[in-house]
């Protein structure tokens, strides 16, 4: 079900996936990772596996010269993907990240911002704040000062001067100021969500709204720059993990959907990607 000017008839563009994440639109194609499938994929003229990676691929991005980067979640690293799918270490972040790496934003200058869990979610470790790692184009690595609760999906707004990031276990969207050198500061809340919403991936549409996948509450919402919700898509009983805006006219919303039970999702390819017309 969808409200707020969104086509209610979602269509499936990819099926039999395990856990689609990291959706990105580039060069007329939809790119994504299937985390438990261990693949980086592309849907253009057809479905293509671009690379295979053990240890759970996470977020995607591209350097200024067009090199594809992918987060190696368990290695807490960023890898580059060569034509043909060969993987090479781009940046080791294991000394900066206390737990699994996760999503990633690569900005127009080629700086990669990498979020992380902050604590061992899978073994019941107590929740803890963490920081974003930044990889500059010269591959130097840095850690940003703001402390966040499970920093996840990330986008730039206001011409790149502001970053909006989803704090998954903080149940909020947070804004950060981006300095000319890429540094982050001045965290402030854009939107507080109901406890247990689990904001995950995010994307920005042509109207400037931030679309947020609320993983644990089975919906995606559109949030204005004033912090108001003005559109919503519900997928009852399933996890909505990542949105992306793309399509030929930039008016298609793609959603990565999988089971709310990640252990089940890890062994059963019932995940999919749906498309909605905005």
C-alpha cells in the first residue's frame, strides 16, 4: 500500500535474492549488493552479477575515475572492483571501526564515508555509539568526530553542504554539516521515528525529499527538509531495507525487500527489489 502521490502498484524488477542492499542508480542501470548471496549485481538490459565476494558485501560507490567500490562488511574494509569482477583492497578500516562495516556514500570529490554497526549486534553486545570512517581520494583514512548510533544509509543535500544519515538503532535521521575538506560536525536531529522503526538505507528524490527505508516497521517514508513525513509505502510483514531513486526520468523509487528474519533471509532467496512510480 502506498500514499502521498506514489503509484500503489509496485512491480518486481529482481527476485530470488537473499538480502538486497546498497541500491544505486548509475549509467542507466540499478546496482546493488545481495549481502547473503555474496554478490554485487547490476540490472541494465538484463540481470548481471558484477562480482562475487565472501564476507557480505555492503554499500557501493564510485571514485572520480569511475572505479566501483564496495564495502567488505566482515573485513571492515573497502574493496575496488575491476572489470571482470576482480577485487582489490582499497582501504583497510579495521583499525577505525569497532564492528562490521556497513553502508557507504562516495561523494562527488571521491571521498568515501563508511558507516558501521558500532557493536556486535549478532551476539547481543550492548548498544554503543560509534563514528563514521572517511577515505579520501589519496586513500588516507580518517574517523569523524560525531558519535552516532549505528550510522547507516547516507545522502548529501543542500549542494553537498549537509549530510543526512540514518541512525538505525537510534531511530532517527540526523543532519551533519560537511566542511570543504570533507569533515563532519554539528549533529542535529531532522526526524525522530517511533522506537523500533530501524531507519536503514536512504535516498533523495527530485523534489528534495529524503526517502527512508524503515526496516523493522515494514515501510518506506518520504521526509521533507522540514522533517515532515508526506509519503509512505507499506510492505506488511516484510523488511524494507534500502531505497534508491532512478529510472530514465529519475522518478522511479526502488526498494530492497527481504524477510524480517535475517537468519531466514541468509539461507532462503525470498528477497526482491520492487519499483514504484513517483
